[in-house]
C-alpha cells in the first residue's frame, strides 16, 4: 500500500544545498528514505545503437527490470500501454485519458507521489515525466537513474509481484506541451516565432553519424543542445550550469523553444533540464525525426550532403 505524503513536506533544498526552480528531481539517497511512501515507475527501454541508416530496434526493458530493480518499483511499457495504440510511430504519446487510465491500473491515482527512473541516462524517465507533466500530474525523476542507485550500494530486488491494486484515474488537464509536424514546419520556415532545438549528439546533428531514421541531419533552422551535455558524472548538472546553458540557446525574441530528437525521447531530458533551469516556454516535438525524415517533402540539412 503506497502512503500519500504531502508534497510541501519534501519541497526545499536539494542534496546539493541549492533551492530548485521546480521540484522535478530526487537524489537516490532521498528516494531510499522515502521508498515506502512513493510509487516508483521503471521506464527502461532497450534501444541498441544503429548498425546502418534506418536500423530501428527498440525493445521492452521488462527483462532488465525483472533482473534487478528498485524495490517495489513497477515496470511501465513505453512501447505498449504507455504509448498510443495503433500509432505509426513508436513512443507516440497516448491520449491524456489513456495515460490516466494506464496509471490507475497500476495503482497511481490522485495524490500519489511518483518517482520515475530508468536503467539508461534518464531519457526514458524524462519521457514519462513529460507525459505526466502535460496532463498535470506531478512527478520527479531519479537523478542518475538505476546506475547511481546501484553505485551507492542501495538495495535491489528481483521480485516480480503484481503491481498495487487499481485506483480511480487522476483528474487531467492537457497543458499543451507537445508540438506536431506542422508547428515545427512553421518555425523552420520562419513563419512562426520560436527556436528549434535538437537534442541529438553533435555528429547526428551534423549528419555525419549513422542514424536510426530515414535521413541524416537536422531540421533547417535548428540549434543543437545535446541531451548528454546536460549530464555530469551521470547526474543532471547543477541548476546554475543548466541556466547558463539555457541562456545560450535563444534570445527573448526567439522563444518559445521546441525541442526534438530522433523519436521524442532525448528531447524530454532537455525539456526536463530547461524546466529545472526555470524555463516555462518549452515544448517537445513528439514525432521528431522519426516522423520528419519519413516524409521526403520535408527538408533536412546535413553537413555531408547539404539540403535533402
């Protein structure tokens, strides 16, 4: 049985002593103390590096979770129940009502204190956090994920017990934090205000690395803020550093920000960091390059091949 804990009781200073702009992260040490009072969601997905252009092989992270996970955590399937049913792209966000119902089936309802983690670099956890944020459900991401939890020698479990009993779904409010292809096209073509921000590594941004998607490169007009650059020692960089980085990506006249990546996942880690830095003008392009590159009518820029 998950006990509810007043949100105000855990606000305030982080383990580093800095007062956060928003309570979106939790340190492993803090989660270990709060473990009996929170719902812990494991969002791990297995996603091998591409062997050739177009090599796209995501798999459920259930086996990784089953092998060793944070005690009392529940694995959620971003390729299944926690994505849109029948969508042409993997990881397409579910409708708000679908998401609320999926949460309710694993015991997450109104007032549940939620922590999300993964066994990677927090991108999958950030994806879930952004989906929840969009429907008005507060959650925190475990800083450093399973890797830091394990490095600290904190307990692991291989218990495969059933998740908590179902509860009534949360009340939802769609905050409009996603953007679609037409929104991105308007900004890219200069017909709408904003800045396109690519969360991929510099090599993928330049189009010089093998890609999982149909074409290499970036959407015209994009700037680059790699998701991995926001991490230091496996955890999110201090708020001051994130704020400095966020100030380099757009001037006041170039807002809002639309973040994209390959499939709308790493972009959510960038969105998490920008919110942590105090930005409130961030949206994520859900389809990202998986959708954009599949349409040959939409332009791409590659340093190797120019416009395509």
